[in-house]
């Protein structure tokens, strides 16, 4: 006595992260795939044949979210005929174009935010001992670099006394100390 097994339908997930497909009914099947090229092999899962009658699953196949890895050859031939229809090809192309545009837009947003990274610089206010600078690390946005002097909370009230220098730094402007034998005009 021989037992005939139906050829399982193995489907591969082509997306980089885990993907779930569930039928919309309360007792419907749910299949969870690992991301594409998952080292454990969970990016390939068997699916019930009824998934191939589900419009959402067929749409995912036409958009290449999933690909049929193995199935009955007649079934693969029927699917190929369906997925090669001009209307589905046009929809899939429009979807890919939309996804590419969204990807570019998200990269632009990430690059824009990269200019707002936080950096630190030592405070250039006077030290408490009267010689040198304070040196306390002051956080600032990378995009604000050079727009204002690096002054800690204790010295931020002195900001108006600092002027930019030619080398891109800051110097404290003020009166020079009085020299010995210097006459005061008056």
C-alpha cells in the first residue's frame, strides 16, 4: 500500500524582516516567515493551497513579497499565467516605483537628521581660579557649531563678551588690563 502525498507549496519571503500572512477569517491560517535569507531557513514556509485563491496573497506574489519555491508543476504554470497578466505587471511596477520613492524619502530624512547630531566642546569661559579656561564639556548640535561660543551654564551669561576669530574660534572681547605707568585720560 502506498500513500500519495500532495506536493507541498513552499513559499519564500523576499522581504528583509519577518513577514506574516493571515487569512481574514477567525479560523483562517496564519503563516510567519523569517526575513529573507534567514540563517535558520524560516524564510521558506509551507502554505495551504487555499492561499492561492486569496486575492491579498496573490497580490503579495505579484509584488514579489513572496515567491513560490516549489509546488506542483501544473500549479506553478497556472500561477505564472495569472501573474504575467499585463494588469498585474503594471500594478506591481507601480508598487515597486512607490516603494523606491518612499525609500529615497526616508533616506533623505535620516541624512537630514544626521546634521543635528549632538557633540561636545570644552567651555571657553574663565576658570574659577582666574587663569585659563573653565573646560567643562558643553553639548551642542553639530549644525550649530561655530554659531555661538561654547559656554557652560555658569558662563552662558558672558556670551555677549565673545567675538568670533578668523580661525573659527571665539575670543573674549574687553578692555585690556591697565599697565603700570599708564595714564588715564580724563
